[in-house]
C-alpha cells in the first residue's frame, strides 16, 4: 500500500526545489527565477556511490586546478 504524502513530507519536496544561478534564491518554480528571471539548477549533490568509477579523475582535476590543496596541518 502506497503512503500518502503530507505537507510535512520533506522527501516529496527534494525533487521540486530549485536554486537560481544568478541571485542564489531558492524557489519551487520549474522554469525560471521569479525574482530575477535567471536560470535554475538542482541544488542537491549527486547521489554518493562507493563504486564511483570517476572519483580519481575528479580528484586529479581538483588537485591540478589547486582547488583541493592539502588539508594537512589544520
């Protein structure tokens, strides 16, 4: 039997919320930002997988750019 979603059910909201690339405003609008008219993107990170085939490539790219500097000594 399927569970009915209630207004307090955060799981159903995850796929609906968007973030404006221009102003950073969060919205439920599916097309454009109601505040500035900018483009919207999904603010949620990709699903984590321990079997990620491409993690070493992302890490190498991050180290090459200097974004993932060594965090030793903190």
